[in-house]
């Protein structure tokens, strides 16, 4: 018989005001810029519709199982990204520390993209889009405007010409220097905008899930409104069918390239926010009997569905742009910042009412970014508060800690908005938030849950929460499939490693590569360091230290998994059976 468990600790932590707030907040966390600026381009680059084969394979074998694992882990333990592992599998507590360090790095860099989007948004409120002309103070004599009128066969661009859109991006927004060796000064207009964005972030999450959940009603839903508007406009443009054809046309021969499979795997990890502690922290505020298993499937469907629909919205406009300029779509298809800040701004200049479409697009980008930023900071605060509950759950200590964290990230972010800041951002993105880093964390998570704590035991825990036994395939993914696929992809990504280049031309100095590897190791090294510390301080054998869940966990009296046989647990089982 299932009994409802409410403890004073769970009441102190807080909870979601409604199921809808939880769904919207998680959706806002996992649906981000990667769905808009990375997935459509990967489809086009890696075989169009054929790319869905490796994508769906990684989704079923890695994405959904790990999503369920993290969501259920947070709900079962009612703990954040660090202490959830402390209670379940103490030897792997370092997973929590590593993920929180990555979130801090990501919070410092990710928010700069929102700042750039704000610059474009504010610039769109003008009679003429500033990136649609060469009459501005930052333009050079080589500036030209690609407006569709100069795309005839008889028109040729001047020697060393640069587009007005590119000059706005490089000379107005970035003031880009020649390399990371020349950081230059801080862009004070960006610094003020960065401060404004951090103030917005702080006051949206300063009261924990109470304020984060309320903010999600707008920040998680409005991007879908703007995406729908952009989609309806895009598919009605001349040339839209050509763009959609490039996006979806299946080229099965591309599946023979191993890099296509790596791209599919890293996209799943990149867009689903798995292995970062987000899902554990958000799930920890659910009631114990919430059906997290069903929620996980719905949220995964929302994520992948958004990625799929975004491709139609983006490539329909790019198809129109290619037709207007008389060029092949391969010359305008981009991903990442190149799509958001160069290609799409160029595309909206070719549309009627370009200011309106620019406002729609950059509003969507800002809200997608803010959602992920909210949840990242909330995850850190939840994890740290659960680590020191008696210290931080008093008065306004949590709010003061959040303020200190925001100030720290703001001042560190000033390096990202210097004239050489884009080079540093690419270093962080390549080494810290890369697919290889998340793959390593996924391997450790699968081993910890599947083989140390025990997949069968955790299945019993989930069954106790949701009232029925989950699909057994997920358990076998934790045990065999997920770690095997992640390990293979991880090894391949290391074997294909090549030094990072900026725009495929600029080679970083040796010390920049050293900084990148230091940033990567500063998070991942916490896993073995914590293991060594736990083994040194722990009592008993390695297995007794590794697999000794907290006594206050629900169902801790049940028989353990076959993967972990401990004398003291067996004794408890005997005592339980005698009662």
C-alpha cells in the first residue's frame, strides 16, 4: 500500500505550485538555441531526412533513458544535482560537482549571446535596419548591400567587398580583434546590457521555484508564438519549397560517414540538457508520486518536435534568401551565431516589414536563451542549498548567495565582451560544453545507476513513485546500450580530434589550447578526485563505500539489486522480513 510521504525538509525546500509550472520550466530548459540554430543545419549537412535515422537511434538509446534517469533521480531523492548522487551512490558524488562547474562556465558565456540578441532587437526599432545599409559610422568603403536587386548575372561585387550585415556584426556589435592575444578593451555598451540581463535573471529566480515557475508562463510559451509566426510567413515565401527540400531531402549515402552519427549523438546531449543536473534539480521539487516517467516522454517529444519544426521555419526563409540573391542555398546555410546574427538578419531585409520580422526573431532568441539561463542558475542554487541546508535556508542567505553568484558571473563575463571576447567564448564552448564532455558524464551516470546502485533496484524505486513498472527496455539501456554507445562515440570523437580554429582560418596560440584543456579537466577531474577522497575516508571495502545509499531514502529497506551485495544491507533486509 502506497503511503504519502511529506517531511519537514521537503516543505522547507519548496515545491512547484502546479504541474504546469514544472512542465513549462523543464520545457524552457531543454528547448533552447540548439533547437533553432544547430539542429536544422545538422539535418541539411548530414543527409537531410536520412539524419533522422541516427538522431532517433541516439534519442531512444541515450536521450530518453538518461532523461528518465535524471528526472526520476531528483524526484526520488528530493535533492539537487550534487546531493542526489550523495544519497544514491556516494562514490559518484563527483558527477554532481562536475556538472555544476560546467553550468557555471556555461552561465558566464551563454548569457553573452542574449546580450548580442538584445543589441539586434533594440536596433530593429528604427526606420531602417542598421545592418541593411552602408550609411553608418562603422561601415567601410568596401561595404555593399545584398538586397536582391544586385543578384543578376551581370552584377559583380567589388574586390574585397564586405556585406553590410557582416560589418554590423563584426564592427558594430563585436569590434572583433585580430585574435585572442589582442583582447582589447571592454565594450561598455555591451557591459551595460550584460548588467541589465543579469538583473532580469536575478529577479526572475531569486525566490527559487516559486518565481522561476511564474516566469516560465511567459518565457517558455512566447517563443512558440513567434516560431509559429515565422513558420507561417516562411512557408509562404517564394523559394521556400527549395529551402525545405534542402532541409529534408534524404541522402542515405551520408550515413556511411561516422561523423554523421557523432553529430546526431552530440545534438541529443546538447539539446536535452542531460548530464548537467538540470533535470535532477527541477524534478526534486515534484511530489513523490508524480508520474515523472510519463512526463519525460512528453518533454522529449516537445523537444525533438520543436527542433523539427524549427527547421521548416529557418530553411523556408533561407530558401527565399537564396532565390532572391541568385545563389545556391549551400552558400547561405549556417549554424550557430552565423545563422542568428548574420544569415537570418540578412534574410529579414528581403522581407516586407523587415523590422517586424527582426523583432519577432530576436525576441524568440532572447526568450529561448533566458529560459536556459534561469534553469542553469536555479540548478546551481538548488544543488548548493541542498548541500548546506542548515546554513542557506535561513533569512535571505539564499538570495545573497544568488546575488554573489550573479555578480561573479557578470564580472567574469566582461572578458567575453571585450574585442577578443568571441575567441574566448569559442574556447569555452569547444572544450567545456562540448559533446565529448557530456558523453563522459553520461558513461559515468549509466555505470553508477546501472551497475553500482543497480538498475533493478532503481526500477523498484520508480515503480513505487508512479504505481507501475516502467518499460524494461530503459533498464537495459542503462545497463548495456547507453554506456556502450556513449563510450564508442566518446572514443571516436577523441580519435578525430583536431585543434580548434576560429572560422576555420585563425589558429589559436599554444597557451589558449592549454587553457581550453584546463577548463575541461577542471570539471571532469572532480569525478576521480571525489572517488579517491570517498575511498580514503570511507570505512569497509570498495563496494561498501560505493554502494551505501542513505538510510532516509524511501524504500531503502527493500532488497538491493543483484549488482551490489552488502552485508549491512542484507542484515537490514532480514530484520525487515522478520517484522
